[in-house]
C-alpha cells in the first residue's frame, strides 16, 4: 500500500506540481485549497505526510497546524514557506511542524524531504520509554538514557555528562527527529528567567556532540541553521542497523 499524502495549498499550479511529482514517486495524494477543508481531512483521514502552505485563505497554515496538534494528530507536517521567511519557519516548528521547504523549490528537494520526514517518523518507533522494576530508560538506537539517575549509555559505554548537557540530550531524545528551537531548549533546560543568551545552548550542544563522537557517533545532533537542533540516527555508523 502506498503512502498517502495530503497537500494543503491554495496556489493551483504549485499544488499540481507537488501532487504530480509525489505521485510519480509512488505516493497517493489528496489536494485541498483551503485550511478548513485541509484540517477536516487531516483529522478524519490517515495520512503519512501533510504538506501545509502558510498563506491560506480563511484559516492560515499556523492555525491549521495548531489545531491539528491540539487534536493530537501526530502526522508529520512539512510547511511550505516563502524564501527568507525565517520567522515563519520558527513559528511553524514551534507549533509542531516536522520540516519546511522554502519556495521556490526543486523536485529533488521535495522528494528528499518527504522521504526524510517519513524515515524520521518511522525511526521514532526506535525511541521507547521502558520501565524496569527500578528505573525508567529512554532508548533510541544504541542510546540509553536513565532520567532519574542522570546516566547515559551509548554503544554499551557509559558517557559522563555535565547536568545541563544531560538535560539537553534528554529533551532531544524524547523527541527524536523533531527540530527543537534554541529558545525551547533554553526555556526547558535553563528556565524562562535565565539571563544568558542562546550562545549558551550552542556551547553545550557542541560539547555534547564531541562526547557522542567519542562513541562512534551512532546518534548525532543535527543543526538546522537559524532554527535549532534535532537528534537523529547515523545509519552509517550504527551497529544495530535500526
């Protein structure tokens, strides 16, 4: 059975272009031209991916995305945004979007991002919270995190982390493949009252990356320029093959 994709885009030419190229790649597509109809279909029908334009008539893309997440629809969403509209990207990611494409975009980028989002969505099955008689453990690939003990095991090796490094890694691992903004990391790990800048987040992520690299980097923290970070599996180095 092919993956079903919902395209919410009011510009007919672009909607047809996206639908055609996804169909050629084997996806089944539905196209709607306004936010209200798109929201209804996304809530009541199963989709593998939703492509969501921001500038829609009536209900805009931000409203659609917010209502989808409020209804606990977890379908991956790729927002379609104007080039250089960084504020749209940041707002969309904060509301729960999984990725974004800036217009105009090429066919190769469209297909690559669709494939990547699907892969990340399925990889999330590897991130599970397990309970034993004594401990809770978060597992993602070869990474195991024990939140109550502030301990991390990667490739059967214990990693020594500073408390804030641990908290950054924990927050990312609880949301694998999802882009987390610097502001979100700052607020969750350091608190809303912290007076330091986002550079603090970058420094801790850089240090955390180095510690992960010492363990063959089977998981890695990927930077999304101008936005934030996400935790992904590095399949080239993953011994588990998951």
